[in-house]
C-alpha cells in the first residue's frame, strides 16, 4: 500500500503554513476553546461554548451598559502621585508611568455619568489592567466624587468592582479610601438614592471590605472570585479545609452575600429593571 511507503520528498515543500496573526485569538480558561476576538466581542466577552466570563476592562463595561454616546467621563486626567516615595522592585513613580503607557489608563477606575435605557446614572468601573485594579488615593477620590455627583443630581449610583485590594505602595493613604467612599455612600443612602454594586472577577481585599459590599442591591457575574483574604490565609487561620467553590459568586449567593448572579449579556437589562424599581 503506497501510503505506508510514501517518502517525505513527495510532500510539497512549497505548501505554506497558515499564519495566525498575534492578538486576534483568545483561549477560554475554563474549557480551552479557541475563540476569535471578533466572535468574543459579539458574545460580550463570554465563551460561546461554556459561557465562561472573560475578565474585561472599564471601556468594555461602558460599551456594554450605556446607551450609545451617552457616557461622559469625570476627572479623566487625575493621576496618582508617590506620597511615600515607595520602592520595591522598582520605584512606584516609575511603575505608575509604565502602567499608564501600557494600559492607556490614568488609574484603576473610570467614573462618569450616562444613560442606561434612557435613565441617567452615576457610574464607576474599576479596571484590573492598572496595577491589579488596586485601590489607591486616586481611585478613592474619583469614586467619592462620582458618588457626590449622584447625590447632587439625585441619581442612582452603580459601581463595578474588579480589584486585588488596597494599593500597598500608598500605605495607610490607600486604606483611608475605604472610610472616605463608605461615608459618601452613607450620605447617598440617607437621601434614599439607590446604590447598585456589581462584583466581577476578582473583587477582594479593601474593596470588598468597603463599597463593594455596601450596595442596596449586590450583583455578581458568574464564577467571580469574591472575598477579603485569600483562601490560603483563611485556611491557615481557621485550621480547616474550605468548601468547594469557596469565595465564588455561587457560594456567596447561597450564603446571602450576593442578591443576584447575572450573565453579562443580561446585565444592562437587569440594571435597568432595578433602577425602575428603586428610583421611579
């Protein structure tokens, strides 16, 4: 049989390997499916095979949630300083400059106002692409100002959280943002204005310990990591094995920390409905 004895020379050396341009494909972390970026964008950055929710940035959330052309950014040019002159593997000031250049963001949150199905809201969206979405002085100040705008204009407030926690390079100054943002939300609540918190992967540390868990309604995306300390630290502290799925959205919903788990493609509709209920 000829195909047992075929020689390599018989295979054309002129045949060209199809090149796949870099950056046009993504691999699902859950099922391993290879997805073209265009297809991923159409499916709002969720795997079309297993519905795994890819981690996305603030610009993507704004495009998903807001009526086209309605979002107006606040405090766009605000940037972090280096109040402590902090240095680890590199100077904090150098890290800030490099991250701004790489991510195209000035810090780890975008804030502004816009319309969701014609309803005006104030909005803040954290972005993991900027030093792990860490909460520093600029993040706290921008969120506080967005809450002030919501209070002054009697609007609902929506915060999308995505963070590894407080920014260690700013020490106690980053921890102070927990109190600052929480006090603004308390005033907002006293005015009987709704605050909706959206938890995405990951929401941890000081963000979880402050504004992320203060919502009148708390929504989470599927399988998002939500917690304060990490599983390893908790296990060492309590000396017990942790339940399966501990600190994921589904576990938090079962135990009353989250009101709804909402698919990303349905998030705008859900937010619009909640605003109608709470702010008619």
